């Protein structure tokens, strides 16, 4: 008599995702930066959707209407992050959607413009992962 072993069940972390986990859109043209952000945010229990630039970020946002927060770089090829925020704001599809800008830019004028389009935090690179998670939690739990 031959005993067949059942194949080991494969599990996927996304099978374990709870409905109440917040989804965050990360938009940055740096693959390394997206990787690090994803790692930090997932360690905090968040679901991460990635955009490789502002145009891709907008497309991912339209496809994921349940995004609770956008974290976006300013300087990207094609369209900058502030313009992306203005397009989100002008669409009217995501009223009150909070945005964090994660960038090396420090211009007071740029910050002022970005604030008009829903930017709630301006985080300079390199960032502290623990402090980022604290800020994310404060905004998402509101």
C-alpha cells in the first residue's frame, strides 16, 4: 500500500490580511526607496501598493479606491509629486485623502503649495522608520 503525502499548503501573507488593515500607496521612482518604505509599512501592519512614478501612482490610486494614505516623492520623471497631488485633489474622487511627501526638497514655497492639495506631512530623506510609522498611525487612526 502506497501512502500519498498531501503537498504542503502554501500560504501567502496576503491570505492573512484582515479587512481592517489600511492600504497605503507609495509613489517613488527609486526602487530602493519603495522597497524600504514597503518593508517599514508592512512591518507596521499596512498593505502597500506601489507606483513607480507619478503617472503610475495616479493609475494605481484609481484602481485602489480604498487607499487610506499616499506617500509620494517630489522629484520624479514625467510628473512631479506636487502635480500628482493637485490632480488627485482636482479629481474630487478622494476628498480628504492625506498625503505625505517624502523627499530631499525643503523649499518653504513648495511646501505651501503642496499643503493646498492635501499634503499633511513633509518628511525629509533619509527618514526614520519608527517616526514614519508613528505619523502614519496618527493620520490613519483619525
